[in-house]
C-alpha cells in the first residue's frame, strides 16, 4: 500500500515539474537509462531532455492534467506498471499567442525501484487526439 | 484500505475498456443483474451493452477522463458507493468528422463485492453538461 | 495511510459542495480561521463565503474537475499540505447563457487535523489560465 502511495505521487510530480519547465526535476523522475517513446520517436532520457532544453518552450503556459493512474504492482515487487490518462493544455504558442493546443495522451510507464525510490525506466506516450482549442 | 485501492481501480478500468470499445471488458465490471440509469433511460446491463453493440461507434475516438472517486465504504462491508466526476471527449462524429462533443458526467455507482471482486450493481450517469467543441 | 485517504476525500468533497452551491458544506471543509488567497484577494473564510453568497451564481452550471492531489504529510503529523490541479468549467453566464469560461487552477492547501477531521486552514488558488470556450 505504501508503494501504491509512492507510485501515485510520481505522475503528479511529473506534471508540476514539466509545467514549471524544471527539466532537472523532470529528469530526476526517470532512471538514468530510461527510454521514452513519444512524439519525437524513441529517445534515451538525456536526448529527450536535451531536445526539450534546446527547443525552448513552444507555448507560454502548459498544464498536464493527469487522472488517477491504473497501477499494476505485485506485492513486494521492485517493478511496476502505470497507465495514466492525461489532458495536456498547451496555451499561447510562442509564435502566435492566439494558438492553443489541447491533447489527449495516455502514458504507459514501466517503473523500477532503486534505493527505495520509484523511477520511470520506459515511457510510451500514446497520443490519442489533438485539437486546437 | 485494500478495498479502497481495489475500488479505485474500477473507474480507470472502465475508461480503458469503454474507450477501446471492448464491450465484454465493460460488462465484466458490472454485476450480472446491474441496472444503468443514463441517457438511454433505465436499462439492465445486457440491454445496455447490447444497445451499444448494435449502435456501433458514434464517434471515431472517445476518452473518458475520470477524476478521483469519492468512495463511501464501511470497514469490512461488502457494499460501497462511488461518486466519480468525468469529462468525456467524443471526437470525430461518424457522419461528420468535424463534430466533437465534450460532456461533463457524474457517475453515482453502487458496488457489491462478489467472490472478492467489486462490481457495479447500479449506476446513475448524471449528465451535467454537453458542449460541442 | 488512513490520513492520506481522509485527505484525498477533501478535494472531491469540495467539488461536490461548490458545484451544488452548498456554501455551508463548502465552509465546513475549512477551519473557522481559514484564510483564502484567490481571485478576490486575501479573505477570511467568512468573508469569502459571504462574498459568494451575496454575489449569487455567476454561471448556470459549474464543474470543478480536480486531479489527484499531491499530498505532503509527515507520519503522525497534524498538519499537511496538498497541491491539487483543477480544471473548472463555468458554463452559461447568468447574463449571457452563450458565454462559458474554462479555468486552469492550482490549489495550494495547508491543512490541520482538528478532533480527527482534516480542515483547510490556508488556501492559495493559483490561476494558471482562463479561456472562454
């Protein structure tokens, strides 16, 4: 049960970190060898973070609203899986503040416990839909 | 506490099943004698599932984003109540892909534990609002 | 863990109370000396509730969709902090039913346990974004 509580914190910590564009705090939620499958293809965590750092913020404001995760965890295991629905608001595009995007995303995360902390070691970000507002 | 964790999984499993249009997986979350009060009136679970099966998918994509449920459970009881807020995205209407609907719904669920599993035996889906996008 | 479950209920109870405009039920979630920092400035709970009562409902329908809170609680402590993302739908403005507002808000709540119940003693409602629909 304590592990479920710890796991449940992780998506919410991700939201706060990414919305603050605190990329070090984002990276700290992932294993050093983590792999991310998403809009930019399959990338190691360093490449993925570096790409965001280089690109700068594409929108003035972002808000990652994450639902309650569906957690699969065998009692006592050191690996877990989380499946989390997200609605991501990307508001005020850098080159045209009138442009907003809203995206439906489903995060499929494999997690591992290292030194008592849960970390994402593989994330697949499944894009369900995108709409301009 | 374990019951709360089990109950909390249920709305998230419902989302995944209904959004995948896996109607067998949806039905498996309900008691065999479950009753649903919703947009199509008061229906038994078989009628309710059958109606969806016959109608086919009205929209290309759906996403049921469910908030954390408010769970009422007496310690040790075999019945529970859950009250869950949902924003339901129905995107790309079958006959006009430019039409999207977004609905605010509140699910009032009575649940029962059978053979160690929690199942919905009565659902009232309260439509709070509907907007085209 | 029981405290986490009790704390987790609170934002969901807030949603139901405020969306029903049951201002007594809203007030019951706050400490008698609570302070709210929000859109109307810094107000004591009585002033804040009184202001809402006097103003009447500005919109026909509201829905406060709150994500899972990020809870900080030391084991056994009588104070806690919750950080909760919310998307607030304010639909059908009283003076023009065609006007809807959608707001992204982050609630920063300090809580205290009194006689076994958790109450909000300080809330900062951080407005992240506002859009008409």
